[in-house]
C-alpha cells in the first residue's frame, strides 16, 4: 500500500503546485519564449521542475524513511534544481551547468554509494574500484545530460523517462529493494502529475531544473536497482531502458564535433527534430517515440536475465536501426503524407451520436452508478481494517467534507478532484485485499471494470471536447495498464500490483469523465465521505 500511496501523494502534490507556480512564472522571469529552435509559439512557464522535485521528495522524506545514504543524493538534487532554475532564468554557459552536474554526481557516487560494482557475463564479475567509480560517474553525468537534451517536444522527456522509471521500479520490487521501489513510485507519481500539464499543447515545461533532476534520479535508481547482491537482472539493463535519450545525445554530439563545433552547442539535429522534418506533426512525433520506448520497455523485460554482452549487442542493433532509418528517409527525401479520405457512413453516424452530447449524459450517469456500486461494495465489507487504514479513511472524510464546505473556487475544484483520486487509489487497495464484496477476479468485478472501460472508450470516441481528446499521455497510461499484468506474472504480490494498476487506470479515467462539473464533484465527495466514514469506523468499532 505504501508504494501506491507514495505515487498518489506525489501526483497530488505536483498537480496542486503547478497552477500557482505557473501564475508566478512571469513575475520571476521563468518563461520559455519562442525562438528559432523552439516548436512553441507562445511563452510557456518553466516551473515543472520545482513541482516535480517537491512532489517526489516530500512524500519520500515524510513517508518512506529511506536510509541516510540517500541524503547526499537529495543534496545533488538540490544542486541541480537551483542551478537549473538559474539557467532557466539567466541562460547560463554550459561549463557552469556541467560543473553543477559534476558536483551532484560526485555526491551520489561518493557519499551516496551509487556505484556500478558488477558486470554480468556468464556470472557476475566484480569491477576494480577505480573502474567502478569512473564508470558510475560517467554514466550519471551522461544520463543527466541525455535526458536534459532530449527535452524538446511536449511530453517527450517526461513520458519516455516515465516508462523507464516504471520498469526500474518493477525490477527493484521483484528483488526486494524497497528503497529504490519507493523512489521510483514517488518519481512516477510526480511525472504523471507533470504530464497532465505538459501533454501537447503544453501549458508548462519542466525546464532545465526538471530535466536535469529527472536525468540524475533516473541514473541513480537505474544503478541502485541493477547493482548489489540481491539483484538478479543484467547490470547493463539501464542502457537498454535509456537507449533513446542516450543514442540521441551521442549521435548529436558526434555530428557537432565532426562539424568542428562544441558538443554542447544548440541545433535542430535531435531525433525529434528529424521526425518533424520528415513531415510528422508534434503529436505523431511524440507518439512514435513513445512507441519506440515501449518496445525498449518490452525488450528490457524479456532480456532482463541475459548477459551484458547480449544487452550491448541489442543496443547496437537498435542504434543501427534507428539511425539507418532516419538517415535513409532523409537521403531519399521521404516525407510522411496522409491521404485525404471521405468519411464513411458509419463515421458520419458516430459523429451524429456524439454531436450535442446525445450520449454524454447517459454515459456519465452510468459511470456514476458503477462508481457508486464499486465504492459501496468496498465500504460494506464485513471484514475489519487496521488502524492505519482507518486513519487514512478518516483523513479522506475530513478532506472531502472540507472542500465541499469551502466553496466553488478553482482551488476547491482541484482539491476536490485530488481527494476523489486518492479515494479511488484507496478503494483499489482495499479491493486488492479482498475486503470488497466484488472480490478480485470474480465475474462481477470483471464485468464492472469491463463496463467502465467500455464507457470510457465511448466517451473518448463520441466527445468533441478537446479535454476528452485522446492524447499522448493517454497512450502512455494505456500502454502501462496493458503491460502491467504481463510483467507482473512472476509472483502473487506482483500480479496483484499489475491488476491493481489496471483497475486504477480504469477508475481514473472514469472519474475524469464522470465528474466534469463542480456540483457533480461535490456530490461525489459527499458520497465518498460517507462511504469512507464507514471504512474508518470499521477500524475502531467491532463489526
């Protein structure tokens, strides 16, 4: 339950901080203005990094109880955050930024103990001390820069890194490394909260403050998850999980040096720039890169126990394939062009059903009924709950009633929505503990979530509103939901996490579509408060 709560609280903190920070961005001159190398036409706040760092570290500091070796890593995060904010404000020269990265990585490798100590061949081979330190340092600096430099399209760096972080978290959980699993859970929650505002067209950017911290933490957890006696996976697996930003950065730097320029000089040679030059639009380019990262995700899963030589050969093959396809398309002058087609009669009928929101009201009513039935089945379970679960349920009751009484302001709506999503996460956890009347795996449970999924798909297809358009973030979330049960087949606890993720995604979209108005959210908060009040009472009163 702790990992799920870390993710939810990190997401909630990030989502709550971004709007006020975005409003203050202009006052502190933290705006990314349009330019020759930029793909946006309006100034965008560069404050996502602040919200992401707060969303990641606050739950970890107050809930996870990580060992003292993580304090130097947090100090490195603070250095990169401060220097990144200074760069977002003043556009610092690259040697100064590199010095901050060196300092942060030195803290991680030295006092933090983030070192690559083993290589995997037929057996694990311990590396000499000097080789271990140098390799660890170069890897951390390289990944920090790779993710920083790959942040060129809306949702690109955050989305691709999210998939890597999820894979690293699963590796850590399967080997019992709770400290790394907790860190990845909080970081994944913060990334999801940020991507809510960064999906194209983005309303905020993470800035250098966010991309450098993201790259640094991704490198740290990748090393900690694959090193140590308790880990059984290939030590080179992080190279495959982070192959896209690594290859992108290495390729661009080689080309710059070959042209007699600084490897850190800006240009439009990144892979995402090449996709745009081939005629793909912003949405399509990000979706293609997500698909490639998803393939790397699955490759890493199936090759996780192979030797480092196999992982290295796979990376080389991937690099040759990507670079060869992009260069071949450029050399032949190929461009993507979608042929215009007349809409079919079926498509016209579907648009007619969606116009005027003919089915919207019905879909929302059924969604509300199914959500109420699910929550009621949880609340009416005859089994008692522990005191900590009862305390959290009581806190949910207080939060929901407080925002109901508070009023109709925008802050209230945000808090109310956050409370409902926390309640959804709590419901899934209680469900996974077999506390609900709809036991996991029962025909009723399968039918309920199948109905939720069907209604969500209908809402996607029939709605003409932009907020219900299918985005790259939706594609990312649905990919994670689809593969979670697959990669969680190794143990009973992992399988429960996989199905729990699937249920949480279904509930999240159902809440997003059902509670579209403040008054409906207020009613949902009142009902949720009543039901979780029952859960709280079961922890203190005999039932």
